[in-house]
């Protein structure tokens, strides 16, 4: 086990990522007029917060030694189902319960099948995600409708304020979530077992750790966090869209890797992931502000993933695990 919680072996990389955020922001301020205006900063923080919430599950799964490619599909599922049901006059609390339960079942299936049948989670989660997307398309006939309650829209509104704080409610909410995830990883039996199983899957059962149960729970949590992101995106965009989660497919992986997690498991922290989410959001904002096309932005993210995975793959811990 290499690290846990906010502090640990990856804290140096998290600090480096935060420094990169500052450097990118300085560059953006110098090159793009209005880049550091309050509204622009609020927009950047909201976008980074949405990504950070989606990354909670990916962080847990990567520490475990897996990968979750169903995240964008579950985000789309939650986005569309929440909009449709609320548009049919369902109580929004009941809507959230249905969406959350559906996401938990999808995630639990991913984890259980991956571990019990010893199938790589990349295959299982991608297949499950595509089935989920297809089911949503059949249900809506490709034309989803509905919207989110005003409270959800206000929660993620760039123009909103969290009481005396000059930022929307989602920003302090992510800070609170960060502390809760840190406690989960560093101070609970689940967190210790997560790192132990990710560090040494073969020896973990000897320590009375049930791999199937851990994988089932962790992937269920990942899908649940994706569902939260989908509902929040509904409030952010104002309308349902089945492909709203597609940008999060590689961005969640990239944020976790930029934050210092090892793709083979046993190493990572949510603080690092938050730093990675800020780095990616800054890069997106900077490149778009400089006039780059979306395809060029995606190419830049791909280069970052390749370079960082190559760099971390040279570490002793990763090499030995491989």
C-alpha cells in the first residue's frame, strides 16, 4: 500500500498538479482577455467540480486495480431518466431514489461479474455501458425530454452564490465531499482494504478481504457518483441529453492519472484527483480560449494520458506489479 486519503505517497504529485493549475491560469491570464474575471473563474470551478464528482468512483476503482468505462453511459442514463420522470410529474426525491438505485445495480453488476468471472473490467463496463445507453435510447425513442427542478439548477448555476461565498453551492459541496472521501480512504476498514487489495490482490484474501464483495461495492459506488453527476449536469445544461457524459470517458481517467494514481492499483488519493480535474479543466478552458477546435482539445488530453501513464509505468511499484 502506497498512500491513502488526502496525504500520502501521492501528495507530492497532487502538489505538483496544483502548481500546474496556477501556472496554466497565469498563462491564460496573459494570453486571453478576461480569463481571470470572476465569472470566468466561477465557470471554471463549476466545470472542475462536476468532473471531480464524476471522478470519485474512478478514483476508488483505479486504487482497487480496475477501470470503469461505464461512467459516461451511467451519467447519460441518470441525466435522461431523471429528466423524463420529473417531466412526468414524479416527486424529485423519488426520482433521485430510482436513478440512484438503478446506478447502484449497474455498478454492482460490473464489479461482481468482473471479479467473479475474472473478466477484465474494461470489457464488462464498456459492454454494460453500451447496453444501458441502448436501453435509454429505446425508452425515449432517441428524443429525451424533461428538465431539472430549479433547486438543482441553482445548485450548479455559475451565477449562483453559496451564502456569503462568491461561488455556487457545488464548489463548497465538492470540498466537503473531498474530506468525506479522504476519511473513507484513510480512516475506515473499507479504505484500508481497498488499498490492500489494489496493492496485492493475491495476498488480500489471506487477510480476510473478500475480493468479490470489494469489487461489487466499489463499482456500485462509482456508478452512484456517476448518477449524481448526470443529475447535476441536467441542472447545469437545462435539458436531457443521452450523450452528455461522453467527455467524461477519458477525462475521469486522465484526472486520476494526473493526480498520481497508479493504473495497476494500490496508489492514489482523492486530493490528487481533484488537482487533476482542475488541471484538465484549465487545459480545456485555455485551449478553447486560444481558438483550438474540440478535436484538438481531445488530442491534447490523449497526449497527457499517454505521457503520464508512460512516466508512471517506469516506477518500481508499477513495474513489479506488471
